[in-house]
C-alpha cells in the first residue's frame, strides 16, 4: 500500500465517522421514542432524511470493507499470520470494546441514581437488571449501541481463517452469496448481513485484487456522484409522500449504498489526487476517528434531549438540534481525545486500541 492510499483510507475513515455521528443525530420519528420529536413531514424531516437516511448510509458498509481490506493486506494465509492478527485484534478491538461497554454502563448507572439527571431515562434502570441482563448489556447489546460494529469485527476476526479459505477457493461466488443475503435482509443472528458482505468485499480485494485500489477512480466521479444523489432524493421524496412499498424502498436503499461507496471513493480522487493531505496542519485530527466513534454515544443522545428540554420540541428546534448537537459533540470529542492522548498516552492507547 503506497502513501496516497494510506492517507486516503485514514481521511475517508474520519469522514465516515462524521457520517456515523450524523446518523445518530437524527431526532425525528413517528413514535415518541428516545426523546425524539414526533414528526413525519416538513422541512426538518426531509433534510434529516437526506443526510442521515441517505448520504450517511454508506458509512458502516464502507467501514467494514476497509476493515476487511486492511485485515488481509500482505497476507499469505499461514497459521502464524492468523495467530498474530487475532492477537493484535484482541488489543485493538476486544480491550476497547470492554472498556467502553463497561465504562458507559457504569456512567449511566451513576446518572440514574442522581435526581437531577434520572429524568432523562425512560427505559429500565440498570440497578434493576438481572445478572443475565447485565451480561447481555456488556457483551452482546451494549448501551453504546455503536459498539455492535466492533462486536461484529471481533467475530469476523475469529472466523478469519474460514473467510480466507472461502475467498481463495470460491472467489466471487462467496461475494455473490452474501450479496443475495444482504438484499434479502437475511438474519444471521450473531453477525449482521451488512458486516458479512462488505467485510468479505474488502477481504476479496485485498486477497485477489491487491492493486485495484491504487488506481485513479476520478474520471467518472460526476456520474457516480450525480446518480447517487438522484437516488437519495428519489428515496427521501417517496418517504415524504408516504410511499410504503417496502420492497422498492429497500432496493433504493441498497442501490444508494453501493453507488454511494463508489461515488465517495472516486470523489476523493477527484478532489485530492494531486494533494498530499499528510502535510496539512489539520492532518492530526484524522487520528481521532475511533475516539469520536466510542465517545459520541451516549453523549450525543443526552445533548439532543437537553436541547429539546430547554428549547422545546418544535420543527425549527428539531433542525437546529440536528445541526448543532453533532458539531458540539465532534468538537468536544476531538478536544477530549487530544487532551487524553497528550496527557495520558498509555491510557489513550488502551481505550482506542492503539489507534
């Protein structure tokens, strides 16, 4: 992997993390859940769906593809390599997962005991959990819901020998199988169909098409980007008009993701192929992707609730909340991460998996 691709993966990963925050910033719904405003029409509904339910949908799939690509990069399939990869992933995935899962659980537990903040919680209090519920909350369905991504990566790491073998032997057949299961939304229970398909795609490119990502994809960026945005506007407009054919909406959703990934990849080349972003004074910010990922929940939902509490639940406040809350959380995440990185570097490495 050359320097340009290395920088590209780092910058795009940061951009995708911003999109993940925006996904979780959505504060509208048709039912009064999690303190959101109940709204299924209007300018706030349309704008939030264009961003969170349109542009941002590429974030998680592309993250999994990048993870699969990096996992099998310069990989020959020996037992020693598998052992080394799994050992490293214990440090970079399992340890941070347990820290943030348990840490946030204890933080929420403390807040639920305080009269001033317990009103923010509508679900069952942690002090009332059974041992089984507590273990599930830590290891399977953590309170920081975004950790499901790390959970799936951990499981994919442990089955990596099977992934490598299937790709080497079956090649594109494996991708086709998981593509079908993704489109049909097959439930694999312990792994999401999204993580399987896109991790396999990244792994396939790393194993069988090692140099393809070194190519310049900028030539048709405007076609991919234009087509992607048109699909998003069609999908959101249908939602706005109360269109309820779930099959068509799901197909549009899947098309937006596939075309969107190609669009973002090619758009980056168009914008930065002649620039060395690694010498930018802001390049260091891109190293905080994982900290933003881990820190933004439950911080973001709390902030959204607080803004609604003080400003009221109106459509204008909904849009204002959607725009300002993620900016505040991202800024605070970078400031906090930078402070920890420089003042407690060993601790920072542990909680971010050495990133």
